[in-house]
C-alpha cells in the first residue's frame, strides 16, 4: 500500500478493519493504520452538534437526529459504521466533539495531561483505537526518539523531592501519579501526524504486550475549531 506512512518502520498500514484488528504488532511496529480517504462533510456534523462542555460525548442517537445534506449524511454513515465495527469487535468506542482537554499545570517541570507525549497503560491486554474526523489530529513519535521523563536526571531529582518518602516506595509513587507514562521528545525527533479519516490502533503498555507501547499526544487545537474524535 502506497501512502504517507508506508515507509515508516513504526507504522503498519492495512486496507480493511479486519486487517487492522488481526495484524500483530512486531519489532518497532507499534502503530497500525487503516488508511482511508473519506468522503463526506464532517464539519457539517460538528457545526450542528451542541458542545455542552469542553468535551461532549456524542451518542449514535445524537447523530441520527441531525438534519444533514447528502455529504453530511455520508460522513454520518461512516462514523456510525466505525462505531458498529469497533463495538462488534468488543471495544467500547466513544465519539467526542471537543474544544480542548484539561491542562495539567500543577508543576513547572513535568506535565501529565494528554498534550504531553505519553503512553497508555492497562492491566489487561487491549489496544487504543482512534480516528480524527475533523480538526487537529494527534501525533505519535518513535520510541527511539523520546526519553521517559522520570529518567531525566533533573526531573527525577525534583520528583524525589516531591515524593519525600521511603526510597523503596518511589517507583510506586511514580506509577500512582502517572509520571512514568510521560516522555520528552529528543531535539532531533520528528513527530508523525496521524491525519484525518484514518482509523488507528496503537500499542498499549500491558502485561502481555510484546512491543513497546506507542508514544502519542493530543494536538493543540486550532482557534475556533472543534475536533471530532472517535477513541477507545
């Protein structure tokens, strides 16, 4: 398959949903992309949805209630089909229209919000699925181009001071506060934007995982533009 991501060793590209969920992660490959050029007016859907908070969940019933043009209806059918595919697979997809996420500005030396490069962790074998239909799209980065923030000497020293407890409990402290999930991109790093319309499957840190978890981040939203995002 020839596309933007074909020559990247971190990313595997597939042509169907079945391939997306049944292709194994392997070696450096910890991200899979069902590469799609979607037709339809997703902006029309966003413009009609009512944002109650900075993030609002959109139910299928909400989508079906919209009065849409032919192109808007094409976009709606694509979203509904994606929700069905993931639900039938056993996932729990959520469709969000969002203005922004909550920022973590408690400390000036480390952040644990989704705008920071991070990995997802789960106690069971699972994956992260996401698709941005409209608005700014997420980024991923190669594990070789990032460093776990808790291993950066100055940051680790400040975290030890923040912990102010027995050294044998320090690692648990880092996990309990999600500090160990966050990464600093190297100066030479080249983040990869996930683009619009593609359905992605990203590796998660869990006990049965055989590859490194995929490092990713939410984008800075564009002024005055909402994102339409499917995630689970």
